[in-house]
C-alpha cells in the first residue's frame, strides 16, 4: 500500500470510530438524563399496584415527616404504580424497589423465585403475614339493582351479564375468580377448608366439579375480558356494559363515592374472599443501597394506628382492631375465606387455575367458538 | 486534468466513515441488539417446548385473528388511503391544510388514547355504536373492532407514502395519454395507477406491519375473548404476567419470523412490480 492510501484508510477508520463514539455519547447522554439526580438525604422507592396511589401518597407524607423529625435526615419516598404483575416484573428486571406493596402474594413470591430479590420467609417478617390491610371482592351494580343481584348464584342467571377482567393478566381478577370458586365450595361443603384438607373425599370432588360448572357459566356471561381491574371498571362505568362488576371493595367504594351514589350501589354477597395485599422488603436492593433500616421502619409504620386510619379512609380494611371513627367508612361484616383455606398458598392455586392448560383455560376451551351469552 | 489519486470505492461524497459509523452503532444499539437478545433467549428453549407452546388451539387462533385483522385493515387502508391521498394532492379546497395535518394524528396520539376513544365511539352505548346496534352491527368487542383500531393506526402510513408519489406525477403524462386518445378512466388505470403502485404497496406494507404488533389500542376495543378476539401481543403480555418468560419469547420469535417472512414477500412483490413498470415505460 502507498503512504497516501494508508493515510486515507486511517482517516476513514478515525471517522468511523468518531461516528460510533458520537452515537454512544448521545445515547449515554440520554440515559444520564433519564436517571434521577442524586439529591440530599435518603430516597425510598415503593413499587405498588394501581389502586393504592392515593393511599401511599398520604402515608408517605406522614412517614417522611416523622422520620425526618426523628433522625434529622431528609427522606423522599417515590411511588410507582401499575398492574401488580407488571410491577413485579419491573422489579425483577431491575427497577430498584426498596419495598414492594402488591396485590397478591403470588407476585411477591415471583421476586423470591426470579433472582432471589426477596428472602423466601418474607411473609413472616411483618405482623399478620405481612398484610397491613386487606380487602374483599364485592358486587357493584347499577342504581336500584335492576337485575336483583343479591348473591353469587344470581350472577349465573340467564339474563345477567358480568364484568370481570382476565385472571391471566390481572391480579384483581384472580381474586374475583377464586372468590367465585370459594363460594361454591363454601356453599357445598360449609367450610371451604375441607377441600384443601381432604381432597379425596367424594363430596369434595363433587363440590369442585360444581365450582368448575359455576366458573364456566360465570365466564359465559362475561362479554368483555379486560386486561386489568381499572379497565374493567371503565367498561362497566363508562361504557355502561354489564349488569354487575366484580370488584375490590376499595375500588367499588371509591367508584360509588366518586361517581355519585345515585349511579351505582354495592352489593355484599353472603361470603367472599379475604383479599390479602402483602408488603415486603426487597432484600437485594436495600442491601446494595443501604436502606434496610428505613425500609423496615416504613413497613412497620403501616401497622401504626395513624397509618391504619389512613388505610381505612382509602377504603382498605385495617388489620388492627378498633380503627373506627365517624370520618371512616363502615365496613359491613362479611364471612371471608382465605387462599390458605382454599389451597394453602397462592402457588398451588395459581398452578391449578391460571397456569397454561389450567382450569381457567379449560373453561374457555370448553366454550371455544361458542357465542357469548348476551341477554 | 489531474488523474484520480485513488479508486473511489465509496463514491465521491465525503463523510462516508462518519455516517457509516453512526448508522452501524445506531442500528446496532436500537435494532440489532434487542433482536439478538430475543433470538439468544429463544435459543435456550428446547424445540419441544417451542412446538408445544405454538401448536395450541388458543395460540393458533390468536395468530389467525392478528394476521387476518392486520390484513383486513391494510386492505381497507390501501383503498381509502389512496382516496384520501388523491383528494389531498389533486384537488384544492378550503381547509385542505387542516385535513392534511389531521392525517398525522394517529402517529402522535398515544395508542391507548385512540383505543379508548374508538371504544367509546363504537361500544353499544356510544355515538356510532348505538346507531349501528339496531342494524345488528357490532363493532366494539368483536374482531371488527380490532380491524377498526388497526385501520386507525395504519392509515397515515398509506397516505403519507402516496402523497409524494402522486404529487410527483408529471402532468405531461396525462396530457400525452389524452392526446393519444385515452379516456379519463384509461388514463387513470394505465398511466397514473401503475406509477404510484409501488408507493401504494410500500404504504400498505408498512400499515400491515404496524398493525401486526399493535397492542395499546386493540386491547381496549377487542374485548380480549380467548379464541375470538385475542391478539398475539396480548398473549405475550399474558405470558409475561405469569412470569413465563420462555413462553413469551417463543410467541415473540414466532411473531417476528412470520412477520419478517411476510414483509420480505411484500418487498419482493413490490420490487418485481417496480421493475416491471420501469421496464415498460
């Protein structure tokens, strides 16, 4: 090669490398802007699910004030909200959550299984199995209850159409589904826990078959399978589709309060599910960030009377007794069965019902191609 | 004249090194790396699992829904997109610029917003839905709803690729056709249409490709009923929601492969047509 050629080649390579460097610099510059600037004091990230946005805003304000007064170190708590499963996945993929407060234990178990972000004994770290407040599944019907829906069995009457989201994509929908399942077991066996304890008994088999029938009939009356709980509420409330919405009690109370009691009313079935919404510290994150102490204090704070009052104010049922007041909503007494009663744990329940080829899939396979019942 | 000092392998334009460097790293970081990661994680899945995941009535049904709806929407867009592009380039009327600006709205609007807006409109209680319902026509929560959403998001692709092609058509061709005795219909079919056909195909292919992957707007209007109105992207989300990363990867790779094959085919057809029209003229 002549010298000139070498020079030209060299210049070309230099240009090529300059181009690559420029591109990398621009992209890393973009990333830099995306990350939050390091500010004074401590920050915590609470990764939660959709309906807790307002609740944690209030709790965070209270806790940060107390913490700063006590320690003198300014504290900022950031919140992230979204579908429970999606949030868990974000944490698995690297969202640096110090604590997670999710819609069901299954999603926290996922953090144990994928990457060992949370220690497997997370449920025993805080009181009441790490459930600071809970909810249940109720019916939201249109004002005056025109279809006369009073209990679970009214849902599978011919002229009724039901709105509930897809249990495969929505945590809230899994509670709805299991509440319906548990209802049949309770009705047939008296106590749904018998099914978990003695699965071989013939009457248990019968009850489970009846429950499967009930679920099949129920989902034949679901005209729209929304992907999340909020979307289902929109379908029922804004689109005016369906006669009854299966919903978290807190969402139903919020809907009646915000949209005016003249439009909707809540129907309490004779029994329903204890919808436990657990909290956990993300061990891997707090150990890297050095925030274990404040994260623990934060979650413990959820069990104090003032935080419990805030929970009740936002329509979550407090776990502590005697949280009452004229400014707090009244939570009607209702017989509740838990996931433990039905299956022992979420993992078993999930494998039986919502995994691929599980009972929920079979329900749709059975009715595949058949037209949905629309009254 | 001075002889060329060195062979100009890369042409006379300066800046080849710089632009090529940017192109390569840009494509690498934004396109090739994510795809490579997808293929890499798919390669860890055994062929048995791969097949089991795909050969499942519900998955196959969702593939059918997705591709048919995207195809239907692309066809509708080809016809109406052509009409709109034609109107906007060939006629002048008051408010033309406004209409022209509106074409881009589907690009700018968050897809969830368009999905919710379309659902509100076409749901049984909505403005259009309540008019259609007595006629027995249901749009929202049926496959037709999916097609409507896909038409909406794919529409600008057709219009925007056709507009420059139509604007570039020299009037001389039409005048020549007329002077050679062609009537207006013949001029359109034999002169105008063939010269914009490549652009029409490009636009339609883009609209089709965009529709295949659309998720945000469809989930609101489709009703998401398994076997009937469930699209592949929703099934991918469903797998992810259950932390089934392998299953989601399988679906994503299958989707990618089929889409790539279809796009390649469309490009091939387009290339053939372009060459054909070019050789004839």
